C-alpha cells in the first residue's frame, strides 16, 4: 500500500473520531426526574419487560426438580451422566434453543420493550483459574450467546437490561445466585469485588456501541443483614463503585438498584443520590397492585425524585387475574415492570411452557433418587432432545397469560401459529375430597387453541370450560361422581380417562358460635380457655432452635358481629429492627371469608399483618379493612395479641359462612431481619400467592 493511501486512511480515521462515529451509543431510554424517557423524543416511557430466567441461570423449580436447584449442581450432575465434553455440547444446544431471535421478535410484536437478562458470572467469567488481580479471564465461546442476543435486539429494536443474577462469589447464600452456600461476595470482598467490578466494566465496554442497552441491574436480590458477620454498608459501597466503572463508558444508561432482603429494603442505600440516572428496582410476589402495596417505595420515589421499576414479579397460576390488576395499576402509577419469566418447564405462569420429554423425566427421577441411572448413551440422547424441546416452536404458548399483562397483545402472533391437534400429556386422577378443603381436577393437554368441557356422570357441567375444575366450588352433594374432560380444536378432539371423585366429612376444627365475644384487652380471659387451640408447628422459613426461640398457638371465637383471635407467641428475642414489615416480629392472618379457595385474592380474601408494638392491623393483600380492634401485651417470654375483626369489614354482606379459609403465620426477627417463620396450616411460605393454599375451620351455629 502506498504512503499516500496510508495517509488518506489515517485522515479518514481521525475524521470519524471527530464526528463521533466511535463514541458509545446512547441507549433508547434514560431517566429524567421520576420518569423513564425516550432519549431522542423526551417522551415518557413505561418499561414493559419480561425476564429471561432459566436461559443462562436455570433454577431447579423451572426444570421440575428441587433437589438440584442451581447451575453448579446441574453442571456437575450432567457431567456425571455424559462427561464434560458432551455436557458442554448439551449446554450449547440448550442455550441456542432456549432464547432465539424469533422469541425476541415475537415478544416485541406483543408490545414488550425490554428484556431483563439474568447473567451467570461463571458462564462468561469462569470460576476456576482466575488470577488474583486483573486481567481476569473470560470465556469467549459463551460470550457469543450474549453477542448474538444483543445483535438481535439491536436489529429488532428491543431494549436490553443486564441483570447480574449470579455474581462472582454469590450476592446471597441462596440457589438464585448460584452460591456454594455462602455469600462470598460479602465474606470474601478482596477476592470477589475486583471480579464483579471487572465483569461490569467488560460487559459495558463490549456493548458500548449498541443503542439497545437500556441499563444495568447491578445485583439481583442481595442479602446482607441476615448474615451476622456481614457489614450491611457494603451494599451501597459496591453499588457506587460499580456505577463509577459503568459511567466510564456509558454516561446515560439506567442504573437499576435493588435493596436488601429480596429487593425489599432500600434503607441501606440511602441517600439514593450518587448518580443522575438511578432507578429503584423493587421485587414483590404476588405482583403489586395497589398504592398500599407500593407506598414504602413510592415514598422513596418522591424523596429522591427517581423512577420506580417493578423489576421482578409473577409466578401466579391461571386465570392470571392479579396480572391484569397489577399491570393496569402500574401503568396508572407510572411504574415500569418486568415479569418473571418468558419460559419454564410444565408451568402455566409465563408465555411459553416447555414440555418435559419422557427421557428427561427419567433423568429427573434419577436425580431425585427415585429412579435408576440411565446409561451414558441414553442420558445423552434424552438430554439433547430436551434441550431442543426448549425451542419455542416446540413449546406450549399461553396467549391469555400474555394478554393479561396490560397492554400486551399477542393476537397477531397467535394468528401466525399453526393449529396443533390436541394431545393429552397428563390425565386427571381419582380424588377423595374432604369437604371444606381445596380440591382440583386437572388435565394437561397440549395444542392451541383448545376448548375444554368437563363432564360429571356423562353430563356436561355448565361453565366448566378450563383445563382445571375446582370441585370445592360445588355444593357438597354435587361433588361425588365420575368425571372426564374433552379438549377440541379444528384439528381434532381428545377425551381424558374417567376418574372417580368421592367425598368424606370435614374432620378439622369446628368452632361454635359464641353468644358474647371476649373483651379485647390483650389479656387471656377465661372465655379463651374453653375453645380449641391451633398450634403453629410448621417452620416454613428459616430455622428454629427451641420452643423458647419461637413457638406459638392461636384460638378463635366468633359471634354475629366479629371474628376474634388470640395469638400467643413465645419468643426470647423480640425485635422490629428492619425496614421491611414482614421481616419484623409480628403476625400474619390469612382469611378467605367464604372459603372459595380461589387461585387469586379477590374482594373477600385478605393477608392481614400485625407488627409487634403497633396499634393497628393492616391489610397487606386484599381490600383495606376498618374497625379492627387490636390489643397486645409484651411478656417475659414473648407476647400475646388479641383482636376483633367485624364481619361486615371482610364480607360484602357481613355474613358468616359454614367454612372459613384460614392460615396464621408468625414472623421472628432476632436482630435485624427475619430468622424464621411459623405457620398453622402451610408447609411452604406461599399463602401470599393464593388463597387456595389456606387451611379451613368450620363455623357452627
């Protein structure tokens, strides 16, 4: 090449730099006060997004197993079956199919404008072999999945929000961060902070020229205050450092910050003033759908003049009524949202449901300890087939779930789909129903669209046109019978097997109506001695070392005016030292006034909360109620609480029904966060998700 040509090329390069061609691109969106705005037009934008959980960081429940629940465990289990080389090939097939360009295109067509990408640090920054100081090593092969994804989003016009879901060392000690059981990001700061800072710097610089990069969710659900030897102040300190390194490259991209205790407590981050484009990213399950539910975060929005983002929520089964309520409320409240997630195995809480193959079910049985180990040849064949089945063309689309996220509209996409003949995947099963308790018949049938019809004793049941049939909604005399369901579309009809449903009398606690209620004064009156006690014996969160550490019982009385509770808690260390209500010492009451055992909270279902030393009972989920009398007394070994709830505050007609849906929980805070939680009925901490998880008591006149 001639000297003249070299000189000309050099001048052109300098000109391009002066014109800003090599400057980092400005993303579609940034912030201005309490709004997210379009950078070009200044128009206010509501972030409407879906998370890509399960793609780079699979969790056990997403696959249908809880014995293995994080990437490092899946990686080891798959290598044990098929060896490391074939395991790497499996993950390549899995990652290529789980998220595709077509997925991004389709979600964009629904009205989704951002995708939250949960990053697993070890996938691109390997755990083993890292030096003690930079430069750190990165896996270019695995980075290619992110490169391709960003290219698709850039071409399609989809915003990208990076989410450090599994930070180096683990930002909590849980499966969701792929930890080894210790939150080493906090306990081994000198090792894992440099890796985390370098990871964000590498990602920011790698995609600096892409307009689709909307922002950076610095850490998913960090936990600090629950670990006694961890300094909570480290969270803000690290966030400031990460922001500084990102700002070296990206001046206007949004910095999403999550608080302590599952993105609930933002007090550790105050003052929220270290950057001009911060967004407070709160998480809650079920989806926030009222001003009461988001007030504590709205207070911070007003105080610091920054936007709010409901960064993670969902996990509700159909009919997705709460999704509709939540997204309509969030739109009116100027709060963006991001649903968790776009795809899971055999669940109905997200747009696509992945079918598990028969071979993969055998592998899950082996991992669960209930099946024999497959041969290496079998395991490879089954795993690779399942990896290909994660492609959306092989999945079940749930358009009604998508449409429940206001204002998403999947109708144009659905019209492009080939109608598939119905196929029964899982048959309904015989049931013995105890009156007063939840009972559901289900059939899993693939194909879309489908029209369902249930039959009892060969007669169609009016209105029974879902894949589920809630038996407890029938009068007791109408429950027994022989049931089956049909599913139809233009490609055919399938009929399930017939199953038998029988009933047995209610065998739980029966309460007799009182002629006169107790005096609500927090004292153990004689009237309480003659009624049954409900012992809270299920530890559903954390651990309990002894009865004096945490134990509790409750009693109920009712009359024509009120429902009365007396709750006695034994707790040798009382504390309300948390910014989050459900992390403080206190009591939660779950009421389903007509015992409908609905899958979602309606007008007569409630989660009520009482916090130690406060004078009121508040409505955390469900309508706000009034007229509740509450009295509490501290004792040497704990506390006791007495209350009266007017029937007309929890039932539109002020009626009492034969059965009352009920659960009672006690939260235990021994210092700065919740250490344990007891329940009367539940065996998992999921009553907040659905009244169908409540127990039952019978109210007798």
